[in-house]
């Protein structure tokens, strides 16, 4: 299975241009599964609810979802992409999974980072795993990385690949994701972005270095700090063996009676 990410400089508020850039990258490389950054169509640094309202869209009927579904159909690829979702009176920092046959699922970011808490409602639909035939796919978004429970829950639900759209600004996630992959024996694809956003006195610089990690915690591919589509060939079945020694199984050995969660 050929899986990868698209890392690029998202321009705040320029949905059409951001989506067009993704479409150009998809043309360049054949893949079965591609992961895009968090909020890939809108940009990140919202300074008002009005701004967010103008950029957020219903899922899956909004323009971005429909365009991604068409791209997935045309290029026979599954796509995970982060976008601002509008649902009634609420806004969610969401990720959608679409494929050649249409919309598959939506994850709403559960652990909101910093000022996201001003605009977004925390996710309310849990961590779900979707079977796309070639593999079972889990989604989490950016700051979810610091809660090991997020990746663990997805792995316990059977995810082979954790798709991780991100807009990282702190320096620790890439290293932490090696452990998330190793402790759960899952592949992870962290699709980060690059670029700097300024909005009403605030500035954020996104750190790039997107990566794909194996169930053994090895980096299979990593980007630097430039615009890139990278894919690697993986065998999702390797993520189904949870043994770490002949006498240890990551899941069967869990002593959940001693965990206070
Ligand atoms: C983040 O969760 N976007 C840092």
C-alpha cells in the first residue's frame, strides 16, 4: 500500500488556492492514501468568530469536502484532510476521510490547543476507526499527540494507520510520534505544514518535518521544511502483530485494572 503526506505552505483565507495546490500535488504522485495538514484549506490563525464562520463548511456537503471527494474519485486515492467544520451553531477543528466511493468519516479534534479553545467546540464524536479494505484508518489531529490515550484508543479499536493532520508549532511532536507508533505497533502519518501566519498582532510559524513512522518506531520517510509530497510502500498487516517479545504482547499484557482511566 502506497501511503504519504502533502506538506505545504497554507495561505490563510485562500481556500481555492490551497485546494488547487493539493490537487496539483495529487497529480504528481500515485498513492493509495494521502494525508493533508490540519485546517489545510483555511489556514490556522483565526482572530474572530466572524473569520471562522466565513471559512468553515458543513461536512460532507461543503465545497472542500465535495472537491476532495471528486479528487479521490478521479485519482483513486483515499484522502485524510483537516478543515474547519460548521455544524449548526458549532465550529469544529475536524478531519475527514474520503475515498473513491465518497465520504467515509469525520473526526472532530478532541484536545484543542491554546487559542483554538476560543473558537472551536471540543470534538464530540470520539475516536473512530474506518476500514478502507487495504487497512484500518484512525484519525487524530495535531495536539492530540500529547495525550497517549488518543493513539492508544485508536490502536485498541484496530487502527493500522493513524493519520495525523497537523499544524505544529511546538518542537516535540515528531519525536513523540515515534513512541506513539512503537507503543501501539501502528503506522503513523503526521502531515504538518510550513509557513508563518500573522493576524492582529499574533504570529505563528509552523514547523514542517512531516513524517511516516512504522510500527517499530522507525522513520520511514520525513520531509524537511519545504513543500513536498512523499509516499512510501507499507504493509498494514504488520500493524496487527502486537507482540514485542515471544512473551509480551502490547495489548494482551495490559493491566487495565491498575490504570485509573
Ligand atoms: C495544534 O494542535 N495545532 C498545535
